[in-house]
């Protein structure tokens, strides 16, 4: 006798700025082998093995939960998938993504095991891909599908939940660079500080505090920096550094993450590096430039 599993498949229609209807459809079908194709609302959908997520996935393995072919306005969604070891249910993921990206349609959802994480990988109709920690719902990366597989998240991010979402950080970064084309965004830990790094074309990187949602600084083309959001500006930081070494001159400076905060790294002509807090102007420490 073949085993059967009851699943719920719903259709979500994206209209205007929100998802306006949700109509569940219950189907009883045999437990599906990986890659089996079913037809839902006249659209082919690839169903994952046994329709559930499990930490039994091997490292670097992935499992396609849902594939929608050429969806004009709607996505077929499997909503009865069990959560990952007390993690975030597919229902919660779908609600979060519907609120976060109401303008885009979901094309495919996969679950992956990377660096000890279980990750939901979601592809959208506009060519972007979001990856979430399945245990916490934290969005880890946003990038374009054409760029290929994303780098696995750092192990230090496991279980971390930022107070600001990745897409909120992207919105902050786009306000700073309204004319630049977005490349990708990801959550990082820089020397103890939780930060979103949002990359644009032409080598522009915008750094946003992942807890406060505040712009920290921006790396611009040709070695330039936008530090206008920092309380201490580079001119004051340089004066504080030269007060220690009045016979020296400044070779170069740049903002840098240091000991859980943002500092200016100021390199002097006497081969000394002075680190000055970008928030109160204190000299944090001094090093010899090797």
C-alpha cells in the first residue's frame, strides 16, 4: 500500500501593494519522490520529498519545495510543510515575504543545509533571491539569481536576529544612493558589530547598523567615503590623531569596524596607525604599521 500525506496548497494573488486573496485547496496524494511534478491550478509545481523540511538534510544538500513555471500574477504555495526543528513555518515565511516584497511574485522555494544552517532560498519573478535562516526567519542575503549560488553565511550568524530587517536596510541604502543599481545585500558581523552591507554597481558599498537601522558610512568609487552620518567627522579624527604625533602627517584614513564600534583608521607618515572613535573622538588604540 502506498503512503499518502495530506497537504494544503494555496494560491496567493499579488495585486497592487498587497496579497488580496488566499484560497486553500487540500489534496491527498502519494508521498512524492524528489522532483515529482504536480499540477496546481493548471500550473506545474515541483514538490519536494514528503512535503516537509528536516534537519536530516546533508550538508550542502538542497531540496526544491516549490517551482512555479511562468507565473503571470500568482504563485502556488505549499503551506502545510512542517517547521525545521522548532524553526519558522512556511506559513510565517510566506506572510513575511508577502509583506516585504509585495511587488514581486515567488518563483521557487528551496531548503538548503550550509555551514550548519538550514536555509530557505526563495527566488522571485524580478530576478532577485532572498535567503533566510529557517530557525529564526532572519533574512541573511538578497542578491540576483543570475549571479549564481550565494556565499554561505558565517557560522557566527547562526541564531542571530537583527532588530532591522535586511529589506529595511536596503531601503536605507537606496535612499543614500538613489541613482545606483542594487547588486546584493547581506548580514555580516564586523568585529562584534552586526551590520548589513548593501552593494551597488560601480563598487559602492553602504553599511547599515543592523539593530538601529542607521546608515553608518558608504564606500564610494576611487577611494572616496561618505561619513556624513557619523558623529565625528574625519577632520576632527585627524586632529585628534595628530595631537599625539605633531611631527607626523596623514598618509591616508578610512572608516573601519573596530571592537564593536566604528572608528577611523588613520595612517601617519611615521608608520603609526591611530584608531579614533567615530562616535566620541576618543583615541581607541595605536598600532605600528608593519
